[in-house]
C-alpha cells in the first residue's frame, strides 16, 4: 500500500499540485462563508456542503478529468488469437498519442471478460474481468504511435470471451 501511495506521489505533475491547492483554497473560502453566514442556517449549510464537496470531489474528479484531457490517447485492438498448443492469448494493438505532450511511458492493460446473450449481464461482466495483463511501453512522441504484442497467460477459459484494451499514459 505504501509503495502505491509513493508511486502516485512520484507521478504527480505541477498541474496536479495546482488542482489540489485550488480545491483546498475553495474549501477554506466556503468554510469562512459558512462561519460568516451562521445566522442564516440554510445558506450556511449550503456553503458547508459545497465546502466538503469541493474538498473531497474536487481533487478526485479533477485529477481524472485533467489527466484524461492532458494525456489523451487511443488504443486500437488489431488482433487477438488464442493459441492452440499453449494456454495463451496473443493480443496485438497500437497506442496512439493524441495529446500535445510526449508520453514518458504508458501502461497498457488487456482485460478478458466473459460474454453472454444478456446485454445487462455483459455490462456487469465487463466491470470484473476474469483475466488481466499489463505492460509498460517506451516513450511515445506527440502524434506518434507504438505497436505492441501482449500475451495473456495462463488462459484456460474455453467459452466465448472478449478482450478490451486501455492505456494510462504520462
């Protein structure tokens, strides 16, 4: 757990610090407004609610949205093939850098999930894949792409399945 927190802190960029400090400043401003308007209970409670919402949701939602915008990428699944003599699925794909920044690295994750005839059950099965495999890529320049091959093993599932790809780049 400590290693994950340390890795998260090491991966922060200057925009993240600005976002976290800005959220905290807005929290303090809303708390000050709550104290100043303590005679008007409904308005004070509204500012108190806004303050704590800004404190907890601001950095979380802001971090996700900002990184999705700053490090925009797309992942294309070119092929997937289950090998005959080994318990392996070979996934070939491409990561395309669509942002205005060069990527230092990308973590590409392939997830295998079951497929049924029920569309609602398929939605739930996508949330909990039965097999995942990740890899780190090298640098990808602005506007460039990176072709990869990923092996999902051991893969013993014999029924119908789908593979989804996602990339988290920085």
